[in-house]
């Protein structure tokens, strides 16, 4: 039995999200929430919200015990890239790539 939550089209680079996900993988959910709350990274705020959503899904949809949950899987996939133009010297234009990502968190119960 597993509970999952996904965040799609997050406006943050997948590389930045991956750093934070590596810290919470295979941790109990209460420890994972504490790590996300006290880590000074931009990705932590949406990830904390996503983790709380996954916990709520486990509790309400799958009747799992909140205290026995742990982060079984968490991964990030690149989403579509927004292409923007930045004016540069002598009439040139540089392209700015604004990356997006899709994040998935899967929770399981300890046996």
C-alpha cells in the first residue's frame, strides 16, 4: 500500500529540487517535514506543502497510520522550459531558459 502526491509545472529548476529530495529520501515523514522546514533552500517551501499533501492522502484515502509513514520514493522530472529573451549589448539578444519540473513523493507504511 502506498500513497503518492505530485506537483506539476513547479517554476524551479529540477536540479535545485533534486538536492533537497536527496535529503528526505527514506526518512520518516515527521523527520522529513522538520528537514524541509529548517533547510534554507527555495525548493523547500513547495516540497513541504507536497509532503503534507501526501501525508493527508495516506491518512484519508488509504487509512494508513500517520506515525508509521516514511518517504519511500521521491523523484523529480524536468517539465517544459519557458524561453525568454534578455536584451544585450549592440542589439543582441540572449536566451534565458526558465526551467520547470514535476515532483512526485511516494509514502509507505513501516511494517
